[in-house]
């Protein structure tokens, strides 16, 4: 009764107006072409069935997010059928961070039911192929920072089991550097089913995602450039490498000591290449004991005519030393000093024969000579861009072989090892670890060892002539401020533990740390940068010694700067959305500018210095500056973006980047395969310039065409008289189908497309509308294979 009385006392209230239920917009699954024509689409990727049958299959596109929001008929293949437990674990992971780099997110969106049919099973078979083979896998990425994982600071209650009380303004409080981050970094994977290739969260994988309009920009260039269709076969040959048929895939007999000796050039050529190796490579990455090597070289020339008395190990070592220095020499000068004619692929043949001999040697218990051969072989392959995809596996194996030989333990505890070999073991171990670290940074993979895995002491900072094989005591160590033969390795080894730690952290499946740790790493790495001695060349020194001092200082800064880029790049990309990471944005710009400025100075000084200083850090710095300029003109730019606040800075940075591209083209013209990288870097540069100055977009697009044609034409011209080009010879470049370009300046002057474009002709070539010559010239899924000099 009381309740009824209270209800009667309440005055009548007007019923609330009915709210109109907003219908949820159904997501479009069809491609843009089928949707505009209102036709049924089978949603095949990258081209649906209808568009595949049409005359313009390239116009088949899907709206952003299609790949990661498959219909409910798709069953994820990320987790096998392990029962409900696996699904629960998958759902938990998807809620933690649903990243498009894996198929985890589809588990929570669509779980298999008992009503699945056969067509659904067919979709399931294609799902992994769709995800892994999609060009958008490296472009349409989710933000690096998950908002749910970077929680704002809360007022904690007295009892930790109670929920935190809500305080006004909690949502507006800035994030704290001490808050724990749990981040799933970007990755790149291509292939299908069980045949895939993985690139970890390296700098390149993070930066490619910041150019989502690169593919459409390249397509506009292709459509406006019909001559690319005519040159498509030639561009494909350049992309695969002009050495594809010979000597890379040409069989040869197993090498012997006699055949290896016969491959050596004259002594004048060998002496020149040895000097280049000792000046620009051995001075930074210690492999040999120079006095002992030169002594063995003199003994070899005395016994060359008697192969039975010559050590095959030394001949293989000598061939690899010459191959490492080959690109630093002038080919015409070497040809004049040699009695017989040397083909352009002489150094590649040296590497191939040395590799075969080492493989056939079946070394069971490696000595220091064997480790020298392994290291020199790895460096030579990297210098010539050979077998780049296996480099990380090779260095990982090399680390394990060295550990099996005990090189990871300091030899001071072993009395049966001479003083000389103890010091040589320390040098070899540091070189192997540094080599593995550099390739790990390039591939976006964790290094093979950490500081706690070894206790080998750093090698002494001494000159080679102070240490002899008969020495019973080590010489006194010199000051770091005094330039020695070991200065580079001695200074670089001091930061090795920190750089190993940073590489492992940034290339882990999940980055769990506080931003304070990132700032701490930045402080320590910059401290090592500041501790690099300011060596100065002594008056009266020869040119080689002067170049050695310049190169050592530059490479030390580049190596440490490379780790700084690796640490800051993922956070700097998110700085416009999260102000906590603003220091990373500034630090990344400073480091990239420092590396590129040093490279420009090397380029202006000498060709040998420029090639020796080039590395993966140069590529990453190039892309970093391009990404900064590209993002600086967008709506999501940070309010502290210097590219907008400092007048003239974009023009200055663009001039710097264009100079670096000239350095890179010199390098990429010498490797086995370098066209894909050069085409991509040229397209990125034109995209950034067109974004900064839209009025000149057509000119910048034509620059890309000029660069692509010039690069291919230069390669064919350099090898016009070589037999490895085969019957095709120069291909389309032997006719007048392409404009005559001015190659003297490195890159021809841009010309207006409407006036200088070559008109398409009917020479039995498929019409340009049915070709994709520009995009086929380099594989979008293979953009992480960047070569580097040295390590």
C-alpha cells in the first residue's frame, strides 16, 4: 500500500520522446569498381574476378581496412584448432593489442561455428595469403602506441584492491615517462602459407608505413610515362641484376689451390687492392694482424709457382681481401695494371669460388684463420649485395661457432694460449659480435648474444707492430686520445653492451619498458658520442692516414647514431599523437641530419670515403628526413615541428637528401642488385617534393622517370661489351626509343612531360594500359632488402 500511495502522489510526467535509433552503417566489402557499377564482387585480393577479366585490372582497389575486417565467413588461421583454451588466449591477445601485423584480431571478430560450410573453408585457405601478400600490410598500420596500453596517471586509492576514484580532469592529464608501456611494434611479412619472409620492427618497417600514398603516386607516374611500358623488359632485367645469368647462376668446378692461384691478378693490382683494404676496411673492422699478413703475402709471391707449398687458406683469404676492396678502386686503372683482361664480375667470381672452397673444406674445429675467412666472406657478400637474405643466419651461425671454440670467454684463464693469440681472439670476438649486431639492426631482428653471454675483455688500444707472435707480455695500452690501429674497435666496443640491449628491446615481439628507459638509453648513447676523441691528422702524414682518421671518426658516429635512430624512430612517429614522445622526434631529426651531413662531407672529400661510410644507417637517415618533411606538411603535424617553424629548413634538408641520393646511386650501381632500392628512394623523394610544392608536381614525377631510365641506361652502357648480358644486349637502349639523357651530372635535368614525352609506338608491344612496368620494376614486398657497405 505504501508503494501504491507513493505512486499516486507522483505527478504525471510526459513520456520521453522516442529516440531515433541510428542504424549501423554496413561496411562495404566490394571493391570500388564493383561497388560503383553495383555488381556482385567476389572480394579476391589484390584483384577481384570481375576486374581481372576487364581491360583495367589495376583499377581494382579496396577501401582502407578491408584486409583486417574480413566477413564472418572467414576463419582465422592464426591459431590452430586447439579447443576453447586457444580461442580464449587469442581473444585476450586481440584485446590487448589488435595489430594488423598478425591474424589475431580476426579470432575475436569471427569465431568458427558449427554451421561453417565448404565455401567458408575455401575463404579460410585464402585468408593468410591475403594478409601476408598485401602491399597495404606495410602501409595501413594501426598506431604504434595503443591508447589502452598507455594509461593516463590516476589517483590511486589507499586500498589497491579498490577501484581508483574518479577525479576531474583525469582524462586531460599528460602521460608520464614512468608509466609502463606494452607495445607490439610493426613488422613486415610477405609470402603465403608456410613460405613466408619476416622482417622485424626495424626502422625501415616503421618508416614505410608513413608513406601511404606512395603506391598511388607511383601509379600516376606510370600512367603519365608510356615509355616505361616499352622499357619494361629492360627494367625487369636491371631489377633482377645484370649478373643474374653469369656468373651468379653459372656452374663452375670445385676450386683447387692451383685454380685459386690462377684467379689472382698481377702483383701491381693485388698491391693496390690490399692498400685500399687496409686503409678503408681493416682500419675499422679488425680481422687481420697486418704485419703477419704482409709477411705471408711476401712469402706467397716467392712460392706462387709452386702451388704444393702454398697454403690454400691464405689464397682464399687473399681473394676475399681483394674482393672487399674491389669497389673502392678504379676499374680502368686496375685493367691497365693487369696483363690479362678482367671481366666486370671478377670480384664476384672471387667471392663465389672462395665460398665454394670454404664449404668444401668441411672445417670441423675452426682456428683463427677459419674465423677470418668466415668474417671476410660475410663482409664481401654484403659489400657486393650477395645473399642478403641469409646474412643474419650466417652471422648467427658464426656467433655459435665462435662460442663453441670458446671465444666468448676471456682467454686470460687459459695458460695454453699464447699472449699473441689471446689478443687476436679478443679482436675476432668483438668483430663477430659487431657484425651480428649491424645485420640484426638492418633486418629488424634481435642480436644473437647479450653482454651477459660473454666475458671476453676488449682488445688493447695498441698498434699492430707492437704485438708480435713471439711476445710473452702484452705491450702497454695507449691513451684513447692517441690514434692507433685499434682505435675504432676500442672506442666502439665501449658502447657495445648498451647497443646490444637496445637492439634486443626494440626488436622484441612486445616492447615492455617505461619511456624513462628510452630517455636513459638516449643519454648514455649521446655520452658515448661525446666521448669520441677529436683525433687530428698530423702534418706531413700521407693521404691514406689522413683518410683513415676521417673515416674512423665518421663511422663511430654513424654506428652509435644508427642505434639512436633504432631507439627513437618508433616513438618519434607517434609524437604528433602523443606529446610524451616529443623528445624522440627532436632526437631522431638531429641524429639523421648528423649522419647525412657526415656522408655529404665524405662525398665531397673522396669517392673511397663516401663508399666506405655508406651503410644501412644512411638509408634509414634518408628515409627519416623524407618522412619528417612528408609529415610536416600534413594536418597531424606536431606543434613543435621544426620543418614548419624554421623558414628555409625544408629546402635545406631537401638539398641534403638529394646529395645523399647521388651517393646512394654510386653505391647501388656497383652491387649485384640495387635497382629496386634506387627506384624506391627516387619515388619517395619525388613524393615529398610534390607534397611540399604541389605546383611543380609534374616536374618531380618526371624526375623519377628520368632517374629510373638513367639508372638502367647507365648500367647497360657500362656493360655494353660484356658477355653476361646475353643475346638481348642493351635491349631497348640500343635504339632511339628513349630520350638522350645527360648522365654527366649524375641525374638529368627534369623535362616537362607534355613536351619531351616519347609517344607510344606500335612495335609489337602490349599497350601500356595492360602493363604495370613501373610498379613491377621493384617488388613492394621486398623493400627491406637494403645493402650496406662494410658490416
